C-alpha cells in the first residue's frame, strides 16, 4: 500500500541549504500529483483555489546531524537518525502492526566558510592577500560540489597575480582578469570531511594614476547599507554549488580594506631674517586615502648646495610629535599609525645661511635647482633641495618620495676707483664704478648707498651717477642714495658709474686743517674715513636700513706748490751780468704728481739775454742750455713723488744797454 502511494504520488526529496540568513536549512516533501488524496492539514502543501501552495516550514532540531546507526553498537539505524523511515503492516485490521520494516539513508550537508588570513604590504607597495575557503560536510553521506571564488574589489585595486592550493590536491594559477575563479568542479567530499582551499592574491591599490578606476577608494560598507557590497574594498565572495545546476546554493563573503598613503611636501614660506640668513618653513602632509589603518616612518633629508649652512631646525605636527632636529636625515615619525581618511601634518622650520665668499666652506660656486639636468629636474646638492621620504612597510626603504627645491640670492659688491683727472681750473674729476652682482640662484633685492668721506681739505663741487639698470641722477647730500628696493635677477650685474668733481684746498685757511692726510696714514690696518679720497659703498640686502655688504676705495691726490726766488746778480763786464733764480716745486699731497714747468723772462726791453742755462735735481731732469726765448721749458710731464721737492736753478747771462 505504501509502495503504491509513493509510486503514484511521485514522491521526491528536494535538498537545499541556505546559509546567508544564518538559519539552518530544512528539507520538505514536494508532492506533484494527487494532492486531493492527502490530508492537507498534515501536508507540506495547502490548497488555495484548487492549487497546491508550499507550506512554510520553520527549521527545528538540534542543528547536529545524526547519521544512520550512529552511536549504536550494532550499527542498526534508529529513529531520529538520518532518513530513518519505518513501514507497518496490519494484516487483520485490528489496528496492530503485524509486519514492521524500516530503512534508513543519509544526506550530505555542505557548509562554506571564507576567511581572510592575512594582508601584507610588500616592498614594491603591492599587497599580498591570503584567503581560506573551507567546505565542510557535516551531513552523513558523500556530497559533491562546485566551488568558485569571485573577487569584486574596488575599481582602483589591480589584481597582479592569483594562485590557489588545497588539501585535496587541487591547485593552480588564477587569471588576473577573468573572474570568478573556478577552484573545484564535481568534487566529492565525505561525511565529516573539510576541504580547505588557500587563495593567494597580489594586488596594487593606485588612487593617483588617472587611468585605472575612479581614483576614489570605496571602503567596505561605505555605502551606508547593511554591510559590504561588491566593488568595495577587497570584497570577495565564495560560491558553493551543491546540486551542479550552475547556481550557487551557498555563499560566503569577506571584505577587508587597504591603506593607501600619499605624501605631499611644500615650501610654505622663505623669509629673509637678516643679511644672507633665511628662515624656511616646510609642510609635509601624510594622508591615508585608503580604508584601513596604515603605518609609516617619515624622514626629511635636506641636501642643500654646499655653500648653504643649516644654523638650526625644528618641527611640530598635528599628532603631537615635535622636537629639535640635528643630524640629517631627520626622523619625524617612526612606526606612526594613521587611520583611514586621516591627514598627519608636519611643519619643519629651518634657518639657513648662504655664504659664497672665498673664506667660506663649500666650493663657493652656487648650483641652482635643476642646473645639473637637461630637463630642469632638481637633484641633491642644488639650491635648497629637500626630500621627504615615506616608508610604508617598515623595511627601511622609502616607497613614496616628494621633493622641493628653491633658490636663494647672493649679492656681492665691488667698488673700483677708475681715474682722477685734473682739470684746467685745478679741480679734479674723480670717476668710480660700483658693481652689484647676484651670484645666487634667485632674484635679490637691495638698497645701494655711497658715502664719500674725504680728507677735510677736499671740497666736493658736484656729483652725479648713471647705471646699467637705467638709474641716474645728481647727487647732493651724503651718503648718496643710488638705489632703493632694486630687484636684481640671478646672474645679473648692475653697474653704477659715479663722477665727482672736487677741489683740494691746503692753503686757504678756511676749509679743513690745511694738512693732507693720505690713505692709510696713521699706522692703521688700511685706509679709513677722512683720509685722501676715502669712499665707501654700502649694500643693504634685507631692507633694514643697515649695510650688510661694504666695499671701499681710497685714492690720494697730489698737491703741488711752487716757489720762485731771486738768488743773485754778478757783474761780469761793463753793464753785463750773471743773474740766478731758483724755482722749487713741492708735492704736499698724498699721490705722485706730474707737472710741466716753464719760465717766462719778461725783462726790461733794454736788457739783452745772451745765454740761458739751468740745472735741476728733478728725477731724470739734470738741466741744460735753453734757447733764448720768451718761454723757457724746464720740465714736461715731470713726475714728482709724495713729499718731494724739485729744485731748479736758472742762470741768465745778460747785458743792459741804455744808450741809444
């Protein structure tokens, strides 16, 4: 009777397992025909409008499968085990079973569990992700399954390589582009067995390439839903098909996030403190654009031109780190943790001094940023080259670098005495040049003054200047202002030419002390103010009103004085005489002089000059006979040393005739 009922009803058993809700699966009888013969109050189906509709059946039991014969010493199945089923036969209609027969069969029950084992960052910045997929048969019969794995990562995560191994001998290389990955097909699993698959994936997260993905990281669960979804973080789904229909019956997902640390370094300010001393302020931002905590070591390495010295350095940060910095490279952060979406900001203040003078260290040759490369890329040893280094895997090697390079000006001053020309009126025209040169690598700014501090017997009649940068003018009150807040580009030279007209008055009894003080006299180390033509150029490069660079020149002027005296008259014959004169030329100035000396005898017209001769102790001029003439040349371009007196003796032989 039971056999016929099963035959006509076409009884079938439909096995399914659902894990996504966390509820244990249950089995139901699906009856396809002759539903009207079944007691619908006890059937898994109900009648609605002559149509059978499945009755909702809630799972019951202890959630542990007892297989047929399990725990029985004789191995004979018992009620409550597996698919234990007992038929009874009443042959005399007395309500008592006369024949009893039972059978028992077991069912498989497969569970799936996926776990993230580890996520490790590599030296090249990539990450190695290790998963395990465990397929466990907690039922009582051999099961069969297909297993696949479907990585659905954030679109900025690139799969470089993927492989898998298992404890059932299955292994292989998985495609980096074609997913889902098939790990097992029609794989049998015994009751109470666990098949473990280990999947190893190497990935790279790049949020700054402008090519792969949208360059915006979507963390696990970041959409505000009930949990992680596809295309977030490292969302990964394992799929288990237990009835070989190509559709997953059981799924399990894991989702983890990656950190992504970026760094940006910038020069916030460059301020001139004084002279050639500058204060630099840098900012370094370490940002975690990923979805998991990151860890980093941060160092900063100033590699300036060797003519730039670091006087002091210190730093602060928004995460409480701060301190004084000494030997470079400077360690700013060590094993520092940074949360997803956070920015750690470091402020570094450095005071530097540039010195290109010959007495300084370094090679005294400034190397501008980018001067050593053909493409303008800066490198160590140029300008204010400074490199920040971010180590994100604690291996001592930086994975992220960022550099800045800026230049400094360096202005030098050179003043030269060009010449001194005596004019016909006895005054002198003095010419100077002043050169301001920028031998640094950035624009400079300067004020330029010139201060004549001559001997007090020197009178300035007039002064003017012109320059190659277009500046010019008449100069009056000293010190003379030649340039104010003048910009000079790197490598340029501004040349100023000063012309001064002066008189030297040593015998007027009005100007000065009538005593010439030569340059360097007085036993000092060199010329000083109020000596000769002492003149000082003053260069202010930090606009504080005080000269940072000075250069002076001092030249002397000759001051020639002449005195002529009558020496004697000696009669030689009747009405004839020898007449002697003396002329002295003295140099009472501070420089060697040059003169032309002549004598003009303008005697009474009754006197006849018979002959003229002269002698001299002037250098290279011993004297000789002179032609009888109205003008007698005694010296031409005759040099005379400082403090020297040249003496000339003129002798005339003449006769006086007053008879007509």
